[in-house]
């Protein structure tokens, strides 16, 4: 069983780890090109906005 202190640390660090999802998105946009390049600003805009809501 995980302690509440450890769970709190994981929960507070989760938004920073979610930003690593941008790395595969960058590779996808670079490989496929075209309209997929727009996934980066859209992903960052909505992903980080959602993280602000969750973290608040």
C-alpha cells in the first residue's frame, strides 16, 4: 500500500511527466508532416489548460 505522502508527491509531479507526451507528438509531426504539425500547438494549448484545471 502506498502512503499518503508518497501519493501526494506522485500526484504533484504528474503534470510535469505529462509534458513528456510532447516528444512522440513532435516525432509524429516531423515524420508525417502536413496538418499533423498543428497537433503541437493544439496539444500544448489543451493539455496544459487541462493540467491547470486539475491542479487548481
